[in-house]
C-alpha cells in the first residue's frame, strides 16, 4: 500500500427523509438566529417552505438570485444584503449554484453556511469555491467555506426534474472518478468513491423511469451517493476533467452539470492507460467493462446530453478553451498534451463515443 495522508474535517451531516424538520435544533446548537436565505428564482417557494422549519430562528432576508458559476456581481449583491440585515449565517437551499453563493459570502463575510442540497452536485461537502469574473472562473480551497451543517432530505430532491437529476448524478460520479486517480488519494477516499459511483449508477435508471416507493428509494440512494462523491471531491485533488469543466463553464457560460456529463467519458478515455487501477474500479462500480464507455452509455441511455454542441457551444471556441486549459494545468495521471487535449475537446463537441 502506498503511503498516504488523511485529514478529517469537522462537519455535521443530518441524513434522511424529512430531516429538514431538525433545522431549528441544528441552528440552536450553533447559537445561530438570523439566517439569510439563499436560493435560485425558481426554488424560492421550496426554500421558503424549508425555512418554516427554523424554530426560534428567523430569516432576515431572502436572496433568490443565485445563478450558475457564481458571478462576482451576484456575490456582491448578496454580501451587501447579508451585511445590511445583520445575518449571522446563510441558509442555502438548492444545488451547486446556491451553495456556491453561500461559500462566496462566507469567504468575504465570515458567516457560517447551513446547506440543504436539493441536487447531487456535492458542493456542500467541500471547502472548494468558485467565482466567475470577466468570463473566467477562478477556484480556490478554504476551510472557511465548508458548510457547518448539511441537511440531506431526499424528499426535497423529489422535485428535481428528471433530466437535471441525471446530469447532476453524473456530475457527482465525476468527483469520485477523478478521486480514484488523485495524486493525494488514499484508501478511505477510494472506498467512498467506488461506493458513491455504485449508488448513483444504481439510482439513475430508476429515477429516469421509476415511480412510487421505488422512486423514493432511488432518490435517497442518489443523495447517499452524492454525499460520498462530494466527500471525495472535498478531500483529494481533482484533475483534467474538472479543469476542462471549469474552463468551459466559466468561459463559454455552459450549464455546469451538463458539461460534466459530456466531458467525463472523454477525460476518462484520455487518462485510461495512465490510471488502469482507477479505471477498473470505476468500471466495476458502473457495472461496465470500460470506465469511459460506461459513463457515456449511462448518459446516452437516460436521455442526457452527450455533446458540447448540444449545450450551445460554438466550434470556434474550442481552440480558445484548449489554450486556457493548458495555461494552468492540474495534476493529472497523463501529462497534458495540447494536440491530444484538442482532440478530446473535438470529440466531446461532436458527442463521439470514446474509444476503449
């Protein structure tokens, strides 16, 4: 076994259907009374229903303008509201965009985050933040942005549209997949990664077509998988896949989960020969013979996008994205080679099935 370092982090997780009923008690335990509610415009009603579980605490304001990639202008607006109303924490109800906004506020304002994730993005389990300014998404790692409490209530994810559920789930799989070949990986994260991929691969087909009790169980299984995959993302470094997705999202304003869904098979194919053990674990968890093709087939079989073209990307932007990605390369099992990277992007743009 190779030497490794594992750093545990203090974070409380409350998991289970109906667990938002414990929000008030969790806030009281932290001595918090004045949360600022964060959400997207379309999730305001859901977020306000969650906020009714606060007990003695009272929402001091609602900021419902969270958007993907966390534009700096949005951060400043929310930060001003939090300061003006004397918020002592943020209550982020939603996916990666909303929780990412809470992180950006925490970074500048120092207030803790209570996260109630409604998607499978996994941002709630990481000290990683991203803020987009002048069409460039800059990421960082700071323990101040790690949510203090995460409430996983699978009943909330029942409202997540099926199409977004599929892409959000594959986005989560990407965190675990890259964790399996991370330079700073360790056996604990390997176990969590493989189990997280397995749980999501099992849940996605049922979410796509299921109903009733089977669907409810699949939603809970997916949220469990997302928790594991998000924990991997928060504890080990990511590689080429995440670098490309941050570049594509911030520079081309493409939807986050969908970009991860399209790019992941091609990033895995790029790294396949350099990380055979990781690929075998990924394939096993997916129930496939090949990691890259297994992810591609999971997306294709359940109606998820498989090409950047379908997401609205322009062919003329491929060279620019390649150049940006090469400027500050992530650690990666296979060295970044510009010609090969450009081929990867072209294949993802056209939606080709990756070679084994």
